[in-house]
C-alpha cells in the first residue's frame, strides 16, 4: 500500500495562499488507511485552514470532498462540477492522485497536501514501514523474502556491509539491519548456502530511471 | 445510596421526544427478545444511564402503556435473559422501568397531543383493561378512530379491582390511562356491550372492527357478520401476567390493522433478528483483563415501616436517581454496539487493532465484522475508523457538529466573553439532576455544554470545529477511567486532545485554549472550579483575531 504523510501546515498554507476558493480533496483508498488523506483528515485540515484564515482576516471558501480513488478517471469525472467551483484543489491523495487530477482537468491548479512517502505496511497500529521501492526486478526469492533494496540503507545486493551493530543499521540505527534479517531467516530455513552465491549487478533498466514505466496487457484492454 | 429518598432536584433537561437512532439493529438484545410486550429495553436503559428519563419513558410507553404496573408487578423475563447475569447479576430492569415511570409521574409533563386520524374505519374496543387500552393506543397511533366501551365506571380493568394500594397506587394507573386517552382514544364507561348495546348495534353505528377485550371472567359468543371481531389472550387463555396481556393487545391491534387493510389475519412470517448471547467465560476473561468490572446490582430500597403501615402504602420506595443511573450503567449494551457499514468499510483493520474488547474480526471472505456478542458500544472504533464506516445505534457523530454549532451560537448571542464550549460525558454524575440543575441555572452564559455518551466518542474534528465555529476555548470533561464503564476511554480522548493541541499551536491559536478534565465525584464543585480555571486561562490569552462565524461548507 502507498503510505503518505501530511505536509507541514505552513507549507500547505503557503501553497494555497493566493487562492480564494480551495477544494480540499481526499482519497478513500491507501491514504485513508494510513490516516493521511481520507474523509476525516480532509475535515480536520479544512477546519484548521478555516480557523487559520479567520485569524489572518482572510476571506475565502474552503470546500471539502473525498473520492473513492483519485487515481481513476471515472471517479474524477464524477467530481468535474465540484472541481470547477474551486480555483485550487489541495489534494490529499498520493502523487498519483495529484497527477491524475492535473491530467484530467487541464485548467485546474492542483497542489499536494501530502508527501507520498513510500510503499509499505503498518507494522502495528500507527507505525508504517517501507518494504518495496518498485525496482521492477524482484529479487525477494534470493533474499528469503526480505528486500535489501528497500530495507538496507545501502541497497546492497551482497550484504551485510559489516557496519551493523547489535542487529541495527549503522546508517539508520532505528532500523534493523536487513542483511542480518536475511541471514537469520535463511539460517532458519536451512538455506544459508544461498549467501555464497555472489549476485551480479542488478538490472536497473526496469527501475524508474529511464522515464515512466508502462505495462500493457492486450487481453484486458478495451 | 440505596435507601435515599428520591432526589427532589431532578431537573428535566430533555424532551419527551425520543431521538432518532443512527442504525437499525442487526441483532436483538436478549432482554428485548424476551419481553412479551416487545419493550425496547436496552434503548430505555441507555437513556436512563444518560439522565434522559422522559425519553426513556417515551420508549417504554411505545410498547408498554402501563409502566407503573409493569415496573412493579412483572415476572421480568428480560432479567432472566440479561447477559449481565452471566457475569454478576442481571440489570434491575423492572425497577429501572419503575424509576422512569415514577419520575414521569412526579414531574407530570404535559400529556401527549392527540394523534391525527388518517384512516376512515372506526374501531370499537370492548373493555378498558390492559389489552383493550394497549390495542387502542396502537390503533390510534396508526390513525384509526378508536372508541373503548367499559362496563364499569372506570378504565383500568381487572387491575383496578384486584390491586391494593400497597402494590399499585391507583393514581399511577390513572396517569397511565390518561396518557393513552390523550392520544385521542374515546372512552365510554358504564356501557355493557351485550346489555346496553349489542355487537350488531356497534356495526350499525359504523364500527368496522371490534376487539373484545373483556378479560378472563367474561364470556361471549362473537358472531357478527361483516365486522371483524378479535378476541384477546385473557379471554382465551385465562389470567396471565400484565406484560402478556399488553402483548396480546399489540397482537390484536396488528390483526385489526391487517383485517381492515384486507390482508390475511395470520401474522406474516417475519424472520426474527438473532439474539445477542454473550459467553460467560469470555466475560470473565474480560474481568480478569481489566476490560470489564464487576458491579453490584442496586437493591430496591424500602420505606420506613411506619410510613407504609399508616396508609396501606407500598413498601418499596423506588430507586433514587443515583441508584438508577448507576444501575443503568451496568447494562452491557447488547445489540447497540458498533456496526460495520459494509458499503463504506475499506478493511483497513483499524478497528480490529484498537478495540479494547476484541469485538471486530476478519471474516473468512476477508471483510470485517464486529461481533456484537463482544462489543460494549464504547465507540472508540467509530471515532478512530478513518473511513467513517462504523455506526452505533444510539450515537450520531454528524449530529455532534450541529449541536456544537447551536451551543456556540447561543453563547455568542449572550454577548459575554470568552466563548467557551464544554464537551462533556453524559453518563454517571453528568447524567444526574444536581449537575443538570447547575447547567440549567448557574452555568455562565458564555459557557455552553454539549453532552456526548462517553468522551471517547469525541473526535479531533469535533474539537477543531468548535474553534472554527467561534469558540475561544474548549474543554472536554469526562470521568476518570475508574468510573467509566468503558475500557481505555480516557486514553483515546487524551490522545485526540494532544493531537488537536499540536494543530492549535501550529496555527498560532495556542494549545492552552483546549483542556481536558477527567473529574470524579462530587462532580459539580470540581466542574465549577474547572470552568473558572479555563475561563481565566482563555482571558489571559490574546483574543482570537477576526472572531466571528466563519464561512464553512
């Protein structure tokens, strides 16, 4: 799932400073689940902005709405009229939703209210961790289901680096060393011999380096 | 507390109108399922726990037009089935009903207005006993013109002749009858059908349906062509408990309605809702885990012997307000708990992770279901659900903002400053007369209070909205965790208050404007102290610039 986090309020306020009719637009899928941009966060942010505006003596209209998913043309078409009433849309979707809005509504100014943080999962209620960078060439089968690209600070293919201490990453001591985790898991699986195989440089051509990636499936195209 | 006399300061702050409920039941509480009259027991117990006694009696009267009788003389099958009985003792449902009935009798609110007659078919009811008057109430509420014929000079039936004042004071029975007649039921006493009037006469007079509700000691042949005649339970089965007689009255009213609408007389096959049956081991585990507390059932206090023997008065004095509210709080809220709105649920699993009672579960098909057998209706899940996909039967989150708006508008109109909003618990001491009297008569006009059934249901957005809508200061007043029937309620509201304070700091409004007070008893003096405290704090801060009602859409 995509995990996002609301931008600092100051930044949000600056980004909409010159506009008189603001639509705070939430997204009902990933960012709702991670408490960043669903209906409730829309209400909280809109209310905060109204109070802040009043304190600044600023007269403007802050509207609220949430769509099921901002990254679907059909859901966006449903709000075409609503969007027309705004001179800026403050999107609480991930970057995909923001771009979808911009592409669908040529004359609409859209600003993001979130930083799209990563692809990850809740480790427990209220704690999310990154698990995948969408490199396009999955190697989890080699690493006992633990991704060193996403979870090792150095994205090493042949780890560990030797700098970890007490199972913690030397770059980010909050995180467990991914290679230590890989070692422990392979050990438990009786597959430690896998580590003897040296991994050649990874094929990064399928990653996000050569322009936007695209998948076409003829059998489901309309 | 048990032997206290009734608190004379009980103040009626709620109307008699019952508030609409947020969602229909998916499961029935066992008390309601067990009641032969079909009283919405859990609904009225919950209202008593919140001090909403007149609403409670209105709920009772819907199905039990003789609460004074049934609050004293009933074998209370509801209590036999009460899930609380698996844990310690059943909730004292009958006595709570009596409490609500006595409260209403003592406060004597205006009688209900007559119902609008919307249907042409006149209905005759023979016998102004419990079943006859129950059917009369139901039918007049459906819009039928109803006349009740009573052979004796008084309505009330067998009860009036069999009861002694020490069991059922006659004034209470009169009051119940008045409440029925006020709906527009016509009563004709001293007319014996069969002697003064025949069934044929009634037909000639234009009655399209006749209900013979003359009780166990009478018999009658009933063959009048073209008028529908329904005979009641007592006549058929002999004398039974009042609650059954009332149940028979409801059934008769429904049969008459079906007859007059040209439908088959047999009741349609409706599928009864499943009943919430809790598990004793699970409840005991919750006690061990500290999620539930054992609480002793309130005892019925007795009058001093001298007071009762002098006038053949009844011996039981009835619960005092405190005993009633505390007893009502023992209810486990079966069937009133959280319901997952499938069309909104995105299976984020938040409820599964945070419920203090482990009620939500993942179903085999991957969706989320909330087990009402485990739920106590604390509302924490509904407040935390990011998709607004959880509803509780007796709490409407959307309404909170409207109530906040109305309260702040009232405070602004008063012209005094600073405008302060209190979001208070509605249970326990917050439900009782002393506190309500303070709110009603001594609360400064710049301070207004909105009550919420447990502060754990207050959301961050509610707090922010209060500032948006013109509050200079906001406080939350709840109970200490020790006094709260719900687990972890104070933890959640404290977290939300903290989150809101952060936002207030960020926009330069200042975290000081928002306070949370978890108060114990005696409530009112502490409350007085706290409102003085927040008023002083808010006065010290700069006034909020550009204050006024802002543009919200």
